[in-house]
C-alpha cells in the first residue's frame, strides 16, 4: 500500500452518503411543501416526503449493505477526506453568502435557486475525488433545476412557485442519487 492511501470499507461512506442525501432531500421536500396552497396540502406533502425519504433511506442502506457483502473495498487517498471537508466548507460559505447577499439585495425569493446551484456545483469535485460518476449527473441536474428556478424568478413568479419548482426536483434528484450510489457499492 502506498503512502497516502488506505483501504476503506465503502459501506461506511456509502451509508453516510445515503443518510446525508436523504436528509437533505427531505429538507427540499419541506421547502416545496411550504408552497402548497393550503395547510392540509402542506402537511400532506410533508408527510409524503417523510415517507418517501424513509423508504429511500432504508432501501439505500440495504443496497449499501449488499454491496459491502460482495466484498467491495477501495483504496482511498488520504487527502479525499480533506478535499471532502474543503468542498463542504466552501459550499457552506457560498450558501451563507448567497442567503445574506440575496436577502440584503431584496431578492429572498431567489435563495432556493441559489442554494440548489451551489449544492449542484459541490457534487462536481466530489465526483472526481470519490470516482462516483453518478455525482456528475447529480450536479448537472441540480444546476439545471436551479437555472429553471432562476428563470421562474426572473419572470416574476411568486416565491412559493420558485420553492416548488426547485424543491421537488431537487428532492427527487437526491433520492435517486442515494439509491444509485448505494446500488453501485
């Protein structure tokens, strides 16, 4: 084994990814649910989102366990965790800057699209670092969803519609990503 690498059971990383992506998909569903026309619809969409998120999490964790049972291990660069941390730190800083900047500029309705854009971008370096091709597609889809949300905002859609247009597709993208990555092992 060369310096700077170690063998890692990919189940741990995959399981962590499944959990993180499903938690954030739930956040996107809740955001979209706030756009529902009534309290009952908001609650219904949120409950449905929780149910789908739970099902995706359980299925993803089972798929990850099956992948690990096949003996899937991989050599991971010691710097991968560092890059992962830096990418997530950069994502957090950019999201905070977007939230504060758009709020200060009087455009809080654009925040969901901006956050989705940053989240999409953050998947791109992770695709390379962890050699997960699915993350390229995830990043591209989230950036596209953000662009659609920004277009709706630019054409004076109300903030609720922008939340729905961004939130639901972002949630579905993360649910599918967690399942695909878990299946890949």
